[in-house]
């Protein structure tokens, strides 16, 4: 594919920025940019920006939009089709959003586009509210500044299913990137009403839905807590700041250097709120202001990381699992106390999230359902409840990567709603003479100490993909129930989700259940050239769990080096 397609781009791609990118490629960069088409999956597209078939650019965005438009026409009985389009603060996000809108308009699909950058959950919300056929969010979440992406939602506001993604891929693959794309001038389509801007009232409606997720029910709460908030130069500033102010939290300090949208992310090159280095500036603000809490949302504002002040006055970053179990416990506790738990209540987590969540849910009489990695599978289960008129059964959903949702108003994780609940939770505990750290320790004493860690192993380029496949195959071939061990712990059960376990869709994920209630999950990333290994350790205390985790990781690294 490489050289021939490269020459075609040199001849047919007229944009100056694309031509400059083509001219400046090294031989290795050129090979990576053209060795394959950018893969479209349930997460849509995600990749480095630049020229080429394996890059995010106006041509690959237009091709994906044309394929999606054809899919919508072929798989929808509605007379008139429409889409919602949103974008975050990343470089070229607005350009890609307008490019997509121009293609949909040319394909007789009405476009509702946000006129300003906006969080992921508002796209899910607007898609549902406007009864659109699909939603598109231009974002690469927490990836470095070189990346952008194209996330697709179905009419229910949930990310598309593997089956739908496969059909969209077929349409995309049938297209010539230069010859088969219909496109209308954006401003002309806007003038003709084929494209229209979503008004401010939609954001207001979204925030009102977020406020309804409060579980204080009139209980005492210390809303004078000191909060430091950073949107990490992303889309969270206005909605998060507004919802906190409008619910009574007035003592909010914004991290000035990270307040305004900036796709270069000058102070946090890898804007991931799970990573402490990303929060250093926010932590400096916390120390200056003696804040009780640091909130950090990622660029598309679907995930939130937090740091809390301990009794010594230092700050500890909580993991997504720790925040998840604290929120689950708080929401369940309040709903039980105020008799707000519905019949047959259900919470949902991903298979790589802490199993402590199941114990807490069951303590409150709530079923915990496990789904595959990716919040779309949590959204899918909420949609299944909605089809039966039972969405009120849903209590809370979370994933270990700092994604949370309380309520059925959207079908994706929502850092705006989670930020409100986190602040409310801390305010509640402070009013009752305790704090988040003490409550977390109480939960560990009650349910056991759980350590959950994620380790990423990068494999770049064409050879990297092959190596990841070989490692997964080695795990499948060599790890057997009852005979294999890791760090002296016997493998009690092997769960290979490619076989569709527990009615879940087939997925390239392996889970090894070990002795002592420990487990290992191995899977390739769906968006990056990485192999992800999740370790779940249960110990008598933190020291024991940490020791077991280090031994397991060393053993796993040795196992992979043999490939």
C-alpha cells in the first residue's frame, strides 16, 4: 500500500499543511503513515495528526464521515436523518468537526453542531435529546497533543456496538479517499439550514440533569470546602465550574495556566488526570490555598482525577478504583438512608475494575454486573434497561480509568456529574467530622485491602502489532488452569473473553484468577499500540499487597520477554 498511496497523496492532496507534512516525512515516518488505513472500531478513529491513510487529517475524517453517512442511510427507517457533532480543545478539532459536518450535509443528513468546544457527555445528551440518528465527538481523550480522534454514538447516545462498527468499516473501506467523498461548503450549508448550531439552552438542560443526580437529600454538607479545579486546557472549564457554583460551592480556585482551551497542552504534555505528573501544577495551587480537594478533568471532560489532603497536610492522588468505590459507597449509603433504592437495583463496572466494588454493592443489596472494558458496555446495559422501562434501576457505573456515571441521562462517562458528586461527597463527610481518606480506610477494614494497578507496554509500528499478537498467543498457549503459576500463586481459572463468556461480546481479553483472590487481566489497547496488563491484589495490608504486586509484575515481564 505504502509507496503507491504516498505518491497519490503527493499528487491529489492540495492543502499546504498536508503537502508540507508529506515532504518532511522520514522514510520510517512515511511507512508508518501509509502502511495501513486508520482503523475504525467501536471507539471510532484515533491517531496521530498528519498526512497519510494511517493519520488523522481532513481526508480520513471525511472518508469516515462518508462511510458513516452511507451506513445511516442503509440502516435507518427514518425519513429524515440527523447527527450531532461536538469537539474539544485539541488542535484541528474544530476543523475536523466542520469537515465531518460538510460531508453529512452533502449526504442529506441534517447536522446539529456545537458552536463551542464541549465535553463528551453533552454530545451523548444532545444526541438523545434531539433524537438524532448518531453523534460524533472529535477528541482523542487524554492522548498527547499530536493525537486526535473521531468518536461515534448511536441514536441512544451510547458508543456504537462492535456489529455497527463493523458495518461502518465496510462502508469506509469501500471508498476511494479522493474520489468517492461528497462534501458541501460548510458556510453554504449553514446558510441553507442544512447545518445548524446547537444553542446554549442545550448546555443548560444538560447541567440541570446533572444536578438531579445529587444524593444529599437535604443532609448537612460543608459546601465551604476549598476546591482547586483544572480542566487541563480542555473543555471542562465552563460546565464544571458552573455546576459547582450553581449548587453552592463557592470556594473554587482555577489553575490559571490550565484554565483556557489550548490543544498544545503546554503545562501537561500528556493530559491524563490519572497521572500525578499531570497534576503537579494543580497540587502547587492546593498547597498555596490549603485546598481540601484537587479536581482535574481530561480534555474531553469524560474522566476526572482527584487528590485529597490528608491529616498531615499532604496530598494523595486517588486511583480511579478508589474514587469509584468511594462514590459507590456514598451513593448507596445515601439512597438507602433516604429510602431511594429502587426495586432490583443494579450497578455496573468493567471486568478490569476492582472487585471490591462487587462487595460494596452487595452489602447494600445491589447487584453488581461486570462488563467488558470500555464505558460503552456500561452504556449499553443502561440502554437495555431503558428498553424495558427500567432505567431507574441503574444506580452507578464506573471503570478504573477514572470514568463514572450516576443516572441515566447520558450513556457515557461524565466528569461534569462526577465532579459534582465528588465535591458533594467530601462536603458531606466534612460536615460529619470525617474525610475521604478516613472513609476509604474504613472500607478497607470492612472489605479487605485491594491494590489495583495498570501497566502499559508500548509496541509501535507494523512490527509492534505483530509482537502484541504473539504475546497474547503465548499467554493462550502456555497458561493453563490448575497447573500454571505466577510468582508461586496457582492459576485457579482462565477466562478467555474471545469466546464470549457470560453472554458478553467476544473480545481479545484474558483474565487469570489466582489464589488469594488475586487476578491478572491482559488485553491490547483498542486505541493505542499498547498491551495493557491489570493486576488486582488482595492483601492483609498495603505492604503485603505491594510486595505481591511487584513479584507478579517481574514474573509477567519475564514471561513476555520470551516471545
